[in-house]
C-alpha cells in the first residue's frame, strides 16, 4: 500500500522550521511518508530534502485566479 503524498511538483511551500519558501521539484517515498526536494525561493538551482510534515502549502501550482484547484494524486 502506498502513502498518498500531500504536495505536487511546482507547488510553492514553506519550510516550517525556517520560514523559507521554495518550490517542490522532486519527491520520493520514505518509510513513514514522503520527502520532498525543495528549491529555495531565492532562485538557487540546488534542492533541499525536506520531510512532508516540515512543510506547509503556500500556493498550489498552476491554480486558476479563482483560487480553486482540483488535484488528483495517485
């Protein structure tokens, strides 16, 4: 059974501990959930590995101006 992930590629997220925002560029399943590769918002090409519970969503990637988005994550 796979665990459903919370964030998708290009979502804008905030790292709770540091308050820094970034963009989700990759993800992989770990033992107890997902770990995300987050590219810091300052434009660096590097990614930081962050566990799912250390992130909160700032903006859904490609959502419309209505602020409503439907996402299916398998």
